[in-house]
């Protein structure tokens, strides 16, 4: 009523007392009350008693000097106490903004990219924004900012741009993740288990002279040297292969199950036994829960790897005038074999106790948790050829 008598809008009155028009609206609807320090100013401005402002109705008497003096003292006291508390809050708010900013800088500089780092930075930025708003409020600048339409428009536009950028960033991470998962799934679905029982193709895959590209076109990859040292360099006329199968699968990393049994002529057999003996027999028991030699066989040469598996050569146990040698490779990666080993090799050729299923005990015992791996170790496990 008093404002209307002065023919003023809420916006005009707000400018008079350096507050927002929303604050004036709250005064007039009774949802909020002016600070005690403003009561005297409002009474003077409207030329009414302070009690009329407080009660919201006209009084028959004007404010006398005594009432005015009491109101002034109350306002001064309240203002003094409020100023002390406000200074403390302002100091704490400014300190909070600086600490939040420092936290963001520390996290951003030299931090490794990843979901955890992204979430931590996002949380820190959110805290910084919150502390900045609180600081503007307690320093009295928030109402000035909100009262400026141009500034508010700039803040809104900036906020929208930042939100859009943040959403695009998270969508990029999400989409890239989906693409990676999709490509991985497609690669697995597209890979077929290659089984070749034709000994005529022996030199296409073992001690091969084909290039990696030529092998890749056939759906194979080059066998690493330590896998094939034990295997004969060529199939020659002085040996008769009685059992052979080459199995290859690459859902993510190459996996091989190969076996061959060959009967040699006597002299060739002796030379081959000497070659294999010179290669040596590495310790293999305990790896992938292997307990010893296959029943009925003596292992004469062994290349074992705690990560990849085994390549070995063996002869029948106790056989007189023997000229038969069996060669076996079971080679894989990441501590487990996707293939059902019993489906692709006779059990009599397998090392007893061998278990390379996905959750095999040996893997559980030896696999280092991903969070404990250094970047170099992670790279070596994912890309062993490049690491070497």
C-alpha cells in the first residue's frame, strides 16, 4: 500500500534499497522480512512508524524520538553482530573457492585419463561452482549479479555451453566404449576356430616362410620362436607322420593346440633325440596345476611358460627300439584358454592335471589385480609381441 502511494514499482523500490525485486515481493507477501537494519530506512522512506512496518498496518501515532532511538540502537547492534559473523563466513567462503580451485589444478596436472579421474574432476568443479555461489551471496554480490539482466543472460549462456560440452564429453566416452565393445564382440563373433589336419600344410604354419600378411589372409598368425623350437624344421622323407592336427583360434589373442606323432628311421631318430635333448627340459609341474608327464610317456624336451603354456616332445615310456616321437603345443594368453582342449587333442597327449579354463585355480593364484599393474605391465600383458 505504501509503495503504491508513492507510485513506485517493485523494481524501483528494489533499486532504492539495493535489493532484488524478488526480495521486495517477498517482503510484501510476508514470506520474508527485511533485515532489522533496513526497518529504520523503510520507516523513514515511507514516513511511518517502525511498528507499522513490522505489524503491516497503520498506527494513529507517528514514531516518536524514543522509539526511533531504540530502533537505531537495535539496528546498529544487529548490524555489528551480523558484520562480524559475515566477515568470518566471507573469509571461509573465499578460502573454500581457492582450495577447490587448487584441488582441480592438482588433479588435472599430470593425471592419467580415466573414469575415476573424470568423476573426481567433475565433483571438484561442482564444488567450486557451489562455493563460488555461496561466496557471491555472503559478499552481497549475488543480488547485484542477479539484478543485471545482461550478466544473468551471459551466465545462463555460459552454463548451457559448459553443460553441453560436459554431456558431449561423457557421450564421447560412452560412445567410444560402446564402439570398442561392439568391435570386440564383432571380432569374436567373426573369428572361427581353424582346424587343419593336413600334414602337407605343416610348413605353412610351423617354421613358416610365409609373411604375417599372407598368414593373416588365411586366418592364421606367425608362431613365436619359443613355441616352435622343439618342432622339426621340416617334414622329411625319413619320417612318417601318423597323427597330426593344427588348431588355431584368435578371439583376442592367438591360441594354438597342435600335436603330431612321427615315426623316424633309426639314424634320423637318434639325431632328433639328440637335438631335443640339447634344447633341454624346463620345469613345468605346478604350472596350470600340471602334476607330471602324460601316462605312458617320457618327456625329453619341454618349453614351459607360466603365462603362455607349453610346447614339449615325448616318447613312449620303456618302449624298446622306439623310433616314435610325439610333439605337442598348447599355447594361449592371459592365463586361460578359450578352446576346449579335450576337443582338439587326444587326452593321452595332455599333461595330467592341466587346467586352463577361464577361472582356473592357477590364474586366480597368479593373476595380478588390474589396479596393482603399472602401465608398462598392463601394456606387456595386452601386447606381448610389442613389449618384447
